[in-house]
C-alpha cells in the first residue's frame, strides 16, 4: 500500500482517509465551562495523546490538596524571646537619699547631712551609691558604694527593687541612708504601680511639694 512505500525525495503519496488538517481546540464547553476534550483527533484524524489532555480533568475533592492552589496557611510568627538583661538594659531606678555623718571635735556641729543618689540597675539587680561632687567641699565625694549586689542581712539576702521605697531607711555596709525622693522615670513606675503596688506614693508627692515650696 501507499503508506508502506519508503518516503524518498520526489516520491510522495497522499492518504485519502486524512481530510481534516486544521488544529482543533483541545477544550470543549460544558454547562458554560471549559473542559479538556479527550476525544479529539489530531491533524488528519490521527490519534492524539489522551493522557496529555486528561491531566487537567477535575480530580476527586477527597484527594485534592487546596494548598497546591491557595498556598499553605502562614502561622503567626512567635515573638522573639528578649532576655531579662536586654529588656531592662540601661534602665535604672534613681532615689535621692541622705545620711548623717558624725562630726567629732567640732563645737559648731556634731553631724553633717550628705545627699547621695541610690541607683538600682534593673538589668542585673545591682545598685550603687553616688554622691554628687561639690567643688572645694574638702571631703571625699563621688562613688561611695561600688556597684554590685548589696547584702540586706546576715541570712544571705540582697536588696531588691521590691524593697525600694521613698521615706525608708536602708542600711548599706553600716551606713543608714534615708530616701526622700526619686526621679521621673522611677516616679512614673511608682504612681502606676509597675514595680510595687504598695510603694509609698505619698512620700514622693509630699517631698516634691516641700521642694517646690522652697523649704
């Protein structure tokens, strides 16, 4: 037959059974939607690769994974864990206090009041005592207590921010410091009860009123 002869240059044969050589659409309309047509024929009526057209057929919803179309559900990101020493870095509680220094061999005075700042570092629960320097004072001033954990008693306890209050005495290495005021950062946390709900707020306000009145 003609299709059994070799295809040589100048020797061509026509197949009378092949009459339609146009490219047909691979989709058909069904109820207003397009679906792949698995019964179409190729150019000239030749068979087509049915599997290549059937891959887009609607699959069973049981085996269908919606994440392939809509993507995976994004889980909310967990908040970063901030260490305690990073969260409270460079945050300090500053209290103004004073202590009485005894004066000997002086008929004019027997004690001297010295104003200091008790600074509590929240990052590592340490504190230091600083005395503002005054020019030509004639006395040793500056850092009075080195920063560190200060013993509270002989039971191995240390001073904590829960122990800090205005109008309270603190015994640090034998010296008794009496707090009279605090800075704005500390005052805000006292008034709003961030650090301690039972802290003595009235002493803070009273000391400020005395200071404003000029006494």
